[in-house]
C-alpha cells in the first residue's frame, strides 16, 4: 500500500490515508509529505500558570519535601490529586526539566507569580523611576449598614511597563473579617 499524510485543518492531527493500486502488478512506494508547522499563536499562558501555581504549589512542595522525587516530571506531577493540575504541571515541568522545576518550586516560597516568572512563563519588566500612580479612589456611598452595595472606582495611570502583578481590593469591616479579591 502507499501511505501519505493529508492535513485538513491547522489543529487537526495528520490523517493516514491508504491508496491501493488497481492492478496487482503495480509497484508500491511511500511518499512522505510534511505538514506546515503551526505559527506562533501569541497565547498568554501567564494567567494559566499563576492559577495552577496558586492551587497546587503547596501540594507540590509537600510532595517534593515528603515523598521525594525518584523519577521525572510525570512521576512528580502524577502525584497531584487533580487531573488538570497534573497536566499543566507536566507541561511546565517538561518545559524547564525536572531538576530546574523542583528548584523553582522550592525557591518561589509559595508565591505563584514569582514561580511563573522563574519558569519563565510570566514576563519580568523591572520598572525604574515612576511606574504607576493611583490618581483617585472613590467609594459610593462612603459608609452604610452591612447590606449596602458599595461602588468602588479607582483610576490608575501607568507610566512604564511593569512585571506581572495583581490589583487587589481588600475590605476591612470594623467588626468583621477582612475580605476582597484580586486580578492579574
């Protein structure tokens, strides 16, 4: 039989198609056709990395410190309980290698953004001089009972590119536990 690969869509795996001769006396040959590589998709994997590190870094560190690592990335990452975290872990670990990955997890000291900068998945842009200014913060209404909806408006001006970071809003009620949220 003659085999050749035919590419249908940019993200489809190559498909094998068999071509059979009409007469038994015809000769057979193999033709190799190479697929065009996928161009750089310019995907920002920093948020994925930070999300992974936030949810699994403590577990990874415990595995490294308590169980030790005899094998490679798949053995280490396979010890994670969550299958999606296992997959992301394998991709990140394979990217830098098991020895470097363990070093980064230990060095990052439970800081997910720092870990992803060390990998290097998140960009590092050390800003010098004036980088960012908070121009205004307004809360409306300025106070109210526990059931009140507050609107918080903040104007930030960036003068230079900065590294990966978070903007976090933390509310500290007078008689309650602080709460809030952050975004990359």
